[in-house]
C-alpha cells in the first residue's frame, strides 16, 4: 500500500517476473506484504516482504484502510511479524 492508501497487487503466477517493489516503482510505501483473496473475499494478510521491513504502524494503517473501505476482516488469517 502506498502512502496515499492505494493498494497494488500482483498475481502469484506473475511474481517471478515482477517483484512487489516494482509495483510502487521502488518508491515509499506505507506497508508491504502478501494477501490471499478468493472469490472477492480476503482470506489471508501478512506483512512478509523481502524489500520493505514490516512495522506495527504500517500494519495498523493497512487495517484502518481496509476497515474504512468496508472489508470484512472477521475471518481473515493475519500473519504479522512486525515487533516495532
């Protein structure tokens, strides 16, 4: 997610050709990680990234943005590694 709240997502089968840092043009991000969606429903959300270190603040921003957009997170599996 960029600093303006825009989410950028690539399909798993394309990841080998596109690194997720490419999605932001190598610019600043509010948070990075992985998500899994099936039939329009968010299933899993992580802060795992090889390029951008996870932060608790970044995770909070993502959660806030999802809630503001009406995404149901009640049954989402979260895997956040950030400790700070």
